[in-house]
């Protein structure tokens, strides 16, 4: 195991890893500046199989489901389309044509929905990325700085999966396990893969390792996962990974967990991955991915690099968005 940095050292990394002013005082792209056109071209050349793999979870709307985080209401359904005595015809129809129309509302930041955090999602000492005041995120106008619409053209580049459980010969990491830089390096070596500049790096902890089993078992895994989250015992990146990622020039990270280990390792900075990543570095984060099919595909093909396409919704003023990252082989 790595020697663990103390809290004072972790706090000092805010200045050491800061990208404030690196790409100009008015920059809102942060580490996405590290993805150059040549990186996108090289990522496209990784596509040889024509296979696509989603790295997202379903957004569950079923009432009472342990992963429920959204509400869906139907304005119009198929009810009333077929003549049924006492049931009026649907309002969204004309002749033989009718439509179902729904409204979906959700809080996507949290522990369940696969979503992307833009740098405006988090503040440190009243500031956000590139030294802007937290007050630029308002209830009336949303984020006036570093909103998710800064990624309106999508994020496309080379994706790298670091499958730490597979490298260690286990199905999943134990709760509250903090993955260190040495363990990332060992994983790289076992996969014959090297993380480099402009990469989008995904960390698999195995959170959903049994979720694609039968319905009953799938629900059981969901309940166990929900219990783990409620108890605040979450694996993830150790804070010491942030200098490692900074030195490698990584553009974005994601994981099958909300990135930060819980319970927190440090009192002064309880979420160092979010704080250092979003605020200091300007690095967007993808929380709560499902990396099981991706891991299986990588193992089958014997390679852990691929083109990845990340396209957030263009929600004006939002500090993030539900997202469906897609790996292309």
C-alpha cells in the first residue's frame, strides 16, 4: 500500500493541482482543454469491431425500488385509445393515431443516477473553478459560470478502464476501500495499458458486479448496494490519486461509485476527489457508471482502451446532467 498523505498535504494540493488561469482567466473548459484534435482522431482509430457499450445505469422510476431517484407522470397513455365504455379517448390523438406523453423529474446529483458534474457543482471556500464566486450559481438563473452547456458539443476521446477488482482477482472491492496510485499503476501493468494525456479514465470497483443476473437477484444486489450507500461505506479513488491524474494529464474521470471514499478519510476536505477535481482542476466527473458490460467486453477483446463518447443534456444553467457514456470498440 502507498504511504498515506496526511490532511495538511492533501489540503496543500488545492494550490499545487490548481488549473486556475492555466488556460486563461475566462476559461470554463478546465481539463477538457487537454483533449486535443489529435487525441480524438487517435481515439476514432481504436474502433475496429463496430461494437458499442453503454456505461450508464437505467434511471429507475418505479415507486419503492431501492434505486428510485426519479418520478415519472404520464400526461397521456394508451388508456382510452381502444374503445372502452366510460373511458374518454386520449387527448393526444387524432383518428387512428394517438401518443403517450410523460413528464420526468429527478435530482440526478447523488448516489444512484449516472450523471456528469460540471465544475460549477462544487465550491471551496466560496469559490469555484478559475476563481469565480459561488454566488454565480443562482436559483433564478442557474449556473452563470461553468454550466454543463460548456460541454454542449460532447466529450469524445480515448477511454481507459482501470478494472482494479479484476487485476486483484476479486469480483468487487470491499466497502470503504480507497484505491491508491500504486494500485492504479499495477492495474495498468496487468492490462498492458498506460493512462496518458487527454484520456477519460473510468475506475471499476465492482459495485454492480451481479446486477445483470436474474430479476430477483438483481433486486437483491440493488438492495445490498443501497444499504451500503446508506451506511456510508463507499469505495473509490484515494485522494492521492489526484496528483497522479494531474501528472498524467487526464481530462476526465468516472467511476461506478460517486468517486469519493466514505466514510471520509480527512475531516478538512471530506470529498477531495470532487473538491480537487471540480474546483481546483476544473475536471468534470462522471458518477455512478455501470461498468460491468464494459469490463466484460474489455476482457473478451483483451484491451482496456476504446473511443468514448459523453454527451450531456444541454440544460441551460445546470451544474450537471444525467448522461449515458458510450464506449466504442
